[in-house]
C-alpha cells in the first residue's frame, strides 16, 4: 500500500512519526507563548491533542482530496490548507476537552502552529521541496 509513497528517507512510518513530533512541538511552543493555558495539564494534553489531530486529520484530508480528484500531487496550497484545517479542528477539540485551554482566535493560532510545524520540518529536510508543485496536478487519463 505504501510502497510508492515518496518520503525523504523512503520510510513512510518514520516520516509520519517525525512530522507528528514537529506538529506536537509546534503546538507546545505556540500554546506556551500564547497565554491560552492556565495549567500544565492543559499544556500537555492540549499540545499533544492539537498536534496529533492536526497531523492525522490534515493527512486524512489530503488523502481524500488526492483520491477523490485523482491527483498525482495535491499541491502545496491544498496540502497546506488541509493541515491548517486539521490543526484548527484539533484546537476546537482540545478547547472542549481541556477546561484550562482558552484559545481566543483558533484560526490564527492554528495558522501559527501549522506554519511552525511545516516551516521547521521543511528547514530540517523532512518535507521534500524538489519536484513539488504549488497547484494540484491531475493524474493523466488512462488510455
């Protein structure tokens, strides 16, 4: 199933784990400096939940778009939007589950978390940039 998945180190599981670490780390960092938390439990639980939901839901949305529209590449714009939406959903869920978490602007905070996660991962070489397009690219029709 994952044999054709292109990752920087040709290991889809390792790539997923590394990206999860970037998302959870970005969530911790953003929550720590945003003033949105009032307990350590909210920071730990919220950071892990936001990072995990952002990563998993962002990946799921990307897969859905790619298969639904028969795309070879989702393109950075669509992929980034999927991960931003996943992170926003993670913030909304964490705000419900952790009473010590009060995020005033979930759209902005989710953008910051996403930007830190993807920016850091791109800088570290975890997100490939060579051969990637900004716009979605359809799979050629079979003849």
